[in-house]
C-alpha cells in the first residue's frame, strides 16, 4: 500500500513539473522579441549592469541607463530610435540609491512613469530579479519587485530569487511567461532565442 502511495506521489509530482514546464516552454517558444533593448533598474542595485553585460555577451546590443526615464523613451521615439524591449531589474541598494541621489519612492515614481510610457509605445516590458535572495530581504526590495513585476509582460529570475516560489506564483496569477534559470549567465542562450537575430 505504501509503495502504491509513493508511486502515485511521484507520478503527481512529475505531472505537475511537466505541466509547469509546458506552461513556461509553450509561452516562451511563441515569443519573438525585437530590438533595440533598454536596460534599467528599480532600486539602483547592480542587476541592470549585470543584465547589460549578459545581453552584450549574447551579441545583443543594448542601451543601459540606471536612471532611464519616460522622457528619454519619448525623445528616442521622436528621433526614430525608439526601443522595442525594456528590461528592468528589481531589488534595492541603499548605497546605490544614495550615490544616485534617489530613494525608493523616487525610484517607484520613475519606473511607474517609464512602464506607462513603454506600454503606450508598445514596448515589451521584462521584469527581472537576477541577484538572488540577497535582494529580497526587506520592504524596499519588495516595493521594487511589486512596482515592476506587477506590470511586466514577462518575468525573468534566477533560481535563488525564487526559492519561495514567489515569482512562479506571480507569473501564473498574472498569466505571463516566466523565464527562470540557475544563474544570471545562463540567460545568454534564452536571450538569443527570444530576440530576433
């Protein structure tokens, strides 16, 4: 009897795992994104710099600006150089915000306006948490995550950022694709597959 229970339990776990993989895989396989790509941060942590480097190593030119604004999106669009994708990392750095002369409220205001303008222009918004659990320790980290990920068209995370399943659950609730990899550098190949070459 115990053996039957264990078999059923294993089968249930496999079905659940396969269905989750299918959900993510199906959605991602249907997505082909365009460039140019803008990269910024909500919280002034180093994540945006890391993302920019990964995009570059993947052969995908990108514009990295930690203080990117809606006005810059408007100016670029007016010059015929508008962005097609916007990658926003989440998680806060008090040191980074201090050096930039900003705080979490300023960051949320900037990002909220930025996302609103991106949506207006039809720019695909990718919300990311790629610095692991160390950037999910306090209230400001959570405010940063919510400001971005509640409005993103896709969530991008590393496994250690999603240890509690928060991003997996959020993606399912919002019915948006989730790209999850073990480490940040492992995003190179998925990025190459997502973006038109």
